[in-house]
């Protein structure tokens, strides 16, 4: 089983690996997409009542960077350029029967005039993206009370990711 380096800085394990379960490995990306105004993209998910950062699964034969760019465009309509900091954090989740490693990136918004192209599942879940300051986004994510176990995993993951991103954002200001 592929495992992220749990000794690396900015690595968080969410959930507990159950030795009696078999897990499907999944790699994904998370992106803190920053506008020059200081606002970031954040997605509210009505079904489950939680907020998330743009991101999703890495497809076969796709690099983490390409997946990050694609997911932001699909979920927000924005075109972004990844910062040269590379992956600034990873999370490793054991949820249900999935072992997911998320690779987290900072990006600058190049164009935010596009429209999202959400999947039927994302539309059914009520995905709505919005732009808010980093502090406001962290506050909204932290205050949300997810109504599903999945939402609770996402909240823990993305609050961690955004809190780690803040140091990198402040350092580049």
C-alpha cells in the first residue's frame, strides 16, 4: 500500500487504519487558489453541510500538478498557476474502505471568469463555490457542522490544509 511520508512536515493522518479492512488507494489534490485581492476559492457542499477546498482525484497517467489545475477549473471555473512552493502539505485519510492521500498546493488565480463544469454527483450534492478571505474561509470551514461522516472527514482535512497554507501565504506577502 502506498503511504505518504508520515515523518514529513505538514503531514496529517485522519482516521485510523483498521487492520481488518482492505482499502482502495486513491491519490488526490487540494488547492488553495488565491486571487490578488487575497480571496481564496472555497466550495460549500449543501448535502452534508460543509466547506471544502477545490480538489479531487488524480486520474490515471495524470500528474498531481495537472490534476490540481483541472480540479480547480472544474469546480470553480478559474484558471490557476501553481506556485513554485510545490506540495506544501499532505493528508492521509482512512475512511470507509478508502485510503486517500491528498497532495496540497498553493496557486495564483490567473482568470476567474470561467464557469464550473460540475459532475452530476457534485450538482446533486449542491456544490457552490465562492470567494472569501483566507481568514473568513478558515472561520466558515471551522464553524460548519457537517451532517455526514464524510463531511466531518473533509472538514478535518481542509481546515488542516488551509491552516498550513496560511504560513506560506503570509511568507509570500
